């Protein structure tokens, strides 16, 4: 069940990140989900390092760190994906 939640959270974070990053991203949905999962893991690590990973109630700071990490990863992932694909779009 943990993997299912990771995929759901990764998908949601990835889609939020795609909405925040300006312009059109050319990465597919599966890559958006993977980058969202990595953003969640990175955001959790940053929150743990900052000492705000386990607060009472909703962990707002942890969620903020997750979204920021996902935005950075989606922006970088789109650049890498576009460079590897040669800037071509699939027909």
C-alpha cells in the first residue's frame, strides 16, 4: 500500500509542479510522476534536516519543501528530456 500512496503523491506533486513551472513542459506523465516522487523524498529529507518533519497537526513546512523540490526537479527534468529528445515532439 505504501507504493500506491507514493505514486499518488508523486502524481499530485508532479502535476502541481508542472502548473507552477512557467511555459509548456514536454515531459510525459510517467516522468512527471517519477519526478514528483523524487520531489517528495527530497522534500522530506530537507524537512528532516531542518527539524520540521514531525510537527503537531499538518506538516505545512514539509509540504512546502516537497513542492519546491518537485518544481525544481520538473523544471530540470523537462530541460534534460527536451535535450535528449532533440527538441522534437512526437506526432
